[in-house]
């Protein structure tokens, strides 16, 4: 994952793992909430940033159906 995060949401869609928002440390060691989403593709064994959320979010849930 490009950004170490906790308190994020995640869901699997189409065999790929999507991770949304969360919180972590910035370069100065301060806690910050994230407005980014990343996707893990097991076929390429790699992570990519896929989008930005409309605002920072943490402590949420995601569901895929």
C-alpha cells in the first residue's frame, strides 16, 4: 500500500481490494485523516491510487454487492 493507514474501509470488487480513507501519520509525525483510495491487484501484485474522496474519512465501513 502506498500510504500506511488505519481506521479505513475496504472491500473486494472484481477480485481487487479497494481501501478507502483512514488515518495515519504525515511526514512530520502528526496524525492526519486521508481523502484517498487505493486498489490492490493480485494479478500484478501492485497497489495504485484510484481516486480522491470528496473529504477526509476515517472509522467508516464499506460493502460491495
